C-alpha cells in the first residue's frame, strides 16, 4: 500500500497547468510563510480535508 501524506488529501492542493504539478494554493504573506518554515509543526496548520463526510461528521451528533 502506498503511503500518502496530508497534502494528498488537502483541499488546498490544486493542479497548476503551467508547472504541470500539484501545488498548495494557500494565500500566505511573507510572515506566514516564514513562521511555517521556521516552526516545528508535525502537521500543516493550514490543512483542510477534501472529504466532505469528514467535514460534516461532527454535525451528526
């Protein structure tokens, strides 16, 4: 089974036709980007699941 990282299931991952690859489509300014690269996050703080069932699961209860 192939391993996947969180980027593979992130709603912010979009295909860039010019680069011909998937890129993270977050609107970050220089300060946000510097904080992200200089921190020691275990997971991306900007991750948004593209699984709509997971997103609304908490509303069922």
